[in-house]
C-alpha cells in the first residue's frame, strides 16, 4: 500500500515517499539552543523555533515494485531520489 512518511529514514528503508522536517537540521537547532542555555541565557527568554528545512525523498525502487510512475516534475523537485 503506497504511503507517505514523515522522516526520510522510512523512505530509505523501503517506504514510497517521505516529506517532513530534516532531523539533521532539527538536531543542529537543539545543539544551538543547548549552547545558548549553557552560556547563561534563560530558557524562558529563548524564542520558540520550528523546522525551517523540509526534505522530499522518493524511493523509485518501491514505486516500481508497486507499479507506480512518479511524474518527472515531482522527481525534479525531490531532495533525494533512491533508485
């Protein structure tokens, strides 16, 4: 059954498509926050941040196994295509 997942790891493990926030970027933001707190800033004074980088990952091997054709325009905008 075709499905779209939130994290790229699902597409890498055989899922059809994933679209969601980049975990690497989110972890980097956590590190920046931790650094600011360790330097003495109060956590209550820090702004709320949200993800700014999103990734579209398409697994063509899974699409082929399901008999699906991904349009070339969608492949062109994908951040990663797994073949």
